[in-house]
């Protein structure tokens, strides 16, 4: 069973940084590909970043590339999202997601993920 819980959201000024963390209380965390998504008010939930089950590679949305970094610690059952140079348009609820899929491609669609956290609010003021 996979149970995800995000933390680390908050209010930050434009140009600032935040670090989100997602903890999995279930077992076999290392078997799962992990992703971060976000949803702004009135918008669809969109892909942000993903990391392979073994941490070997990562993939980012163009809108966050070079500013955000996804990482994981399988020993601690956590996946983090370091967000730098934040912009007001990064304001959203951020969700952690997990999928047992371990194919060669990158999983960027919501439908690819089976487990979701409750989300954490990130607000970037201008």
C-alpha cells in the first residue's frame, strides 16, 4: 500500500525558494516511479517533474526546467522537490504521485499515476 503525504508548502516572495517533501508510509517505496504535479485555481492539474524508481534520471516540465529539482531517498521513503527562483505563476497546490510503472519513457500524464497525496499549497507573491 502506498500512502503519500506532502509537506513544505507556504508563502514565499518571487525569487525565493521552497523545498517540498513527500513521505510514503507504505512499503516498497523504491519500486515506484514518483512524480510531482500542480494545480492552480481554475486550471487543470499539470505535470511538474518525475524521477525514476532508482533515481537514475529525471524529467521536468519546460516551465520549471532549470529552477526545480526532484530527488528521492529510498532509504527514507521520501521524494523532494527543490524549487528555486519562484514566480507568481508557480502558485498552485502541489501533489506528489506514485506509479509502479517502470518503463523506459517518462510518466508525465495524470493517468499514469495510481497514488496521490492530499497536496500542499504554494503561494508566490509578486
